[in-house]
C-alpha cells in the first residue's frame, strides 16, 4: 500500500477534543448530523474553516477551485448525487488506487471526511 | 467642487446642443475626434518587455506588473474561474491570452489594462498555446476533451480537434499542449495514453499524427527550448515519453524507464508541472512524481545523471535563464518552501521560506530576479537571484501563476 511519509504533520484529534465536540453535537444535534452516520460529530468551527479552505485550495488543484472538476471529477451535488457516502469517505481517507487521488488520511480524519462529504452533497462548502 | 463640475458640464452640454441645432455637425465630429485623441494620448507610450501578469485565482483577475519598477500597474477583472489559469503572449508582448478553468478564453491588453475579446469555448479547460507564427491560439480542454483553435486577432473559432479514442469513441482529457516549429501543436491524451501532433499548415483543417500506447496517464509535457523534443510525464508509470519532432516517423520512445527503481511512490497532493522547463546546457532538470527528488538528465542520450534530494515533491523545476541555478517549489504540505539548486555541484544551495502556499515562480527576462507567488499570504515576493535576498513584496489576492512578456519569444510557452 501507499504509505504516507513519516514526517507528515498528521492531524491529531485528541480524545478531549473529540469529547467536547461530541458533547456539543449531543446538545444541539442538528438534523444534518443525525441524518449522517452513527457517531458523526461536526469538527470545531476553526477546523471547519481549515477543512473548507483545504477543500477549495488543495483538493481544488485537481477538482477545481469551484469543484467543477479538472483532472479529478467534479464534486458538485449533482455529480455526487448517486455516489454512496461510504465510498466517498473512503476515497478521501484512503485515496483511489490507479488514479492520482491520494490518501488524505495524514491530514483529514474519517469523521472530518464524512463531514466534508455531507457538505459537498449539500453544495454547502462556501461558509466560514 | 461638485457644483463647479456640474456647471462646467452644463455649459458643455449647452454648447453642444447649440451647435447641433444650428447644423454644425462637422464641428461636432471634430470635437468628438479630438476628445478620443486626447483620451488616447493618456496611454503611456512605452514598451512591454518588462511587463507581466500575476493571476489572482479566486477573484478571476490579473495584476499587470512592471518588473523594472517592481510594482503593479493595475488590474484586469472579469476573467471567470482562474483556478489553474495559464497565459500565453502575442508576439508583440502587448496582448495576452488567458485560459481559465471554466473554459473562458480571454484576450487582454496589458497597456490599456482591458479585455479585448472573450469567448467561453469549453466546459472545463486547462491551458493553451500560441502558434509559431502568432496567428492562432489553441486551448486544451478536459470537457469536452480536445483542442480548439482560434484566430489570435479576433478569437474567432477556426478548428475543433476532439480527442476521440477507443472503439466506443470516448473523449480524453487533453494535457501538455505545446507549440512546436512548423506551426504545429503537440499534446497528450491523459485517458488514452496517446500523443498527437496537429499540423496547422491549413489552420481550418489540422492534419493529425497519432502516437498510441505512449504510456499510462500522461499528465503534462514540455517542448525543449529549441523546439526539437516533446517530453510527456507519465503519472501511471515510472518514466517519460519522448518524441523527436525532427523525426516523428521514429515514434515515441520511453526514457528514464523505472527511475524509481521499484520503490513505492508517495501520495501526490499536487501534480508537477513540466512546462516551466529547466534546461541548462545539455542537462535537463525534471520533477520526479511522487518522490522528493529532482531528476538530472543528459539530453544528448536521455540518461539519468543524478537524483537531487529536495524538501518535498517538486511542482515547478525552473532554471534561471543563464542556467546557473535551478529553483524548485513543492506540493502540499511542503509548499511553504523554495529550494535553490546550484547547477554546477547539483546540490541544494539554499532553502527559502517565501510565504505560505508558494504556487509559482517566474524569472525576469535575464534572470537577475525571480518573482514568487505565496497564495495564502496574498503576496508576491521578489528575490535577487545572486544574493538570494528578498528585495520587494507586492499585494495580490490569492496569487497563482506569474507570466512575464518574455514568454512571447520562446518556443513552448
């Protein structure tokens, strides 16, 4: 398998942060989260901001700044409509073999990928 | 102040009406002509050899810059989606052609800082080229996959070359479009693994020569400065595809086959670009895809001379015009650094940290300075290439590509 190099500054979600985030999510369980998977909890707002910037700027170098596609496919709600959430999350976290899509797992956790997929399917990636 | 302007305007209007009513139409025509002439006179009489543009990718605008004054002269707006935009120049160095991601092709005037012509020519585009004679520009498109040719003066469509392949007539994304001597265009088909030459002797009916099975997933390409060789990088294989444009009948051959020697590639967070070639004497410097290396190749026999370890995965590897230094920027997450390789010792001489998310670098025509875009700092930094000291810094909104008019005279740009 493709292994990320050791010096990658992995994004660490501390147990404490997870707890706080989960608590907030429980307190204000939005329909968005409830509709998603079991333990999905939205990342903290500053992290959301970082993830959306990463999405547009870095994912955007192949998928387009406006996510309308490039070397990689379009990530617009229409393009993702029939794609299962799990497979999209897996593509982000583990990459897609045989294509240039790299595994983003050193930088994006599975929970964060799920949150991004939800936002992408809603076409709601401009905020923050 | 406002009142006096209004009063003056009113008297001009009154005079105009009086002349019109008394039938002095010729006088009016002269007046109009002199107004236009005085507006024209406000345009600086100047050359364009030290001008250039910086792409502001999110805003869809260009900053027009002066590399002598190290200053911005103005902004041209309304160019659409400029993520992954590229620019080629008319041979007069005054007009630039901007290829946007959204398929927009825009001709702009650097002196007037204005859009001259614009067309939406495709759904998703990646760049373009201008022919040797300067009469046509060509766009390379992802959607619909192919190349389209336009008149350089009016942007009127001249020819459409769909990148059709396979038995079911699928269309491939087109990458690595370059101009070559003889008014030819050369490009690669990412999905098909092919290289095509389009001869524009008759621009409306391009004659196509196809080379099949050149390797999996060609992702970008370059033409050597003399216009002789076309080299395509392959994402799907360890190696590059080489076409000798003096002898296309000899076909495409593989060079640097297996340069990774079987070691697993790292994940690639940004595709390298080959177009900003780095060629110094008989030696070419190329980004190794998925590796923290710059490859050094002897162009006489296309053998590997060395692999230079660098700070990340190279994106642009560009030689200073005199070939004495080679500058390298890197893919995410190492995109805050730029390294300077000494061409003689083939070692990294200096590591610079110009800013956050360095996307591109461009040398001034004779290379005494290099301009570097730092997207996340909204800055363009200028470095002196002999002292390696930062000498200027300019504001630009999310800057990406930097293109100086000296490209107008270079094959493959």
